């Protein structure tokens, strides 16, 4: 998908456009080969910068191409994916390209909340010819989205824990494992984004005005808060997983202990019957009361074994 937006210099209203003009914002979501070539030909830039952002394994970084006078900012953004009945939290890269003083390009693999948030309210707060402000607004929106999703992860963790308290279901345990992986992805991406923002803060990459610096400082604070939250939630989740692993192991040991005790008790009558069932002369074989006496003997021995095992805590 390829869309272009332009802010009117007089009214500051941002609208869609089809013309390649100075000050445009070009938004590319999962672009086709034809769209990539069209944009690069019209803007006279290399295709590499666009393709970098389409690599799902690309890490957050800043790349400068002096020949084309272009700057590539790659940051990691949080996304949600549906997997059967579960929601999976993960990250993907998004590229923001400054083409001279003329254009801004955003490139992403899939539609995402960051771009959707920028498009809200009919682009009221977006001014496409202010490239630095645009980038900082996107970074701030990204940090805020991380915080919101971290709160959702924490809520889902609490729900999974309440389910586990009532019954040890594999589904709840797998949910906790999935959330733990999500927190690892979030922490790694947030730290990479922090490095990018600190480089921007030095003022050597793009020119920052006083108001821009305030926005960037707020963004860095939000990002640091998200890192701390992700770390805290991850530590809590790790402790919870370890605790439930121990509980499951203890429950299994208790079940095995109980079944072993029952097996011992049931083995006593079987052993007595085996002795008196041999094809050799045995005591009481000619006694009329032999069977009841042997049966009573087996029961008494089994009761004694039950009392002894219970005192040892094997039946509890």
C-alpha cells in the first residue's frame, strides 16, 4: 500500500495527495516491487533504505547516506498477532526516511497502531513538512503504545495466575510462557530504541528546536519507564513460573507417593494369597477355617501397613 499526505502551508491541514511534492509524507505498508521502484525513481533515492525496513530481523539503528542526502531511522514497534484463541505480543521494525529537506517516508511490513494513531483525527496534529517533529511524535506514540501493551500483559498474567490457582492447566502455563517471551522481545526492542533516541538527542543527526527537545526528553522518559516496567513484569513472571514449576513438581511427588503407598497396601493380600496358592503343602490347607483365617490375617497386615504409612505421611 502506498499513500501520500501533504500539509497545506497556509491552513496547516493535512490531506491525501497523489503528487510528489516537497513536504510530502509517503506512507508505505508492505509495498510491492512496483511501488518501491516508483517511489525511488520519483525521489531519486536508492532502494536499499526502503528494503532495510522491510527486513523483519532488522534492528533499531540510524543509517546516513551522504550521496543521496538521506537518513534512515529504524525503530522497533510493538504489534499484536492472533494465534488461535491467544493474542501474541511481539515487535517489528519500522523505517522513517528523511529524503533531503523534501520528503518523509515511513516503511513497515504490516499495518500497525503507530501509523494508525498518526492518522487519527484527520491528521490534525501531523505537519508533514516538519520532519523532526514528525519523527519525535512517532517515537512518543511508540513509547506510549509499549506502556499500554505492558499493562495489558500484566493483566493477562494476573488472569493466567488466577486460573492456575484453581487448576494446573497446560493452557494457562503456555500462556504465561508466551507472555514471558513477549516481555523479552519488548525489553530488547525498548533498549535498542533508547540508543537511537539518545543519538538523536545529541543533535548531530537532525536539527532540534527547543520544543522538539522537550518532546524528545518526554519520549526518552516514557521509554525508560517502559523498560523498567518490562523488567519488573519479567522478573515477577519468572518468579511465578519458577514457583508454579515447583508446585507442579511437589504435586506430582505427592501423587506418586500416594499411589506407591496404595500399591504397597494392595500388594500384601496378593503376596499372602500367592504363598497359600502354591502347589506345595502349606499351613491350614486342610483346616475348614483356613480361608477365613488367611483372609483375616491379610486384612490385619494390610491395616497395620496402612496405619504405619499414614503415620509416616505417605497417605497425605
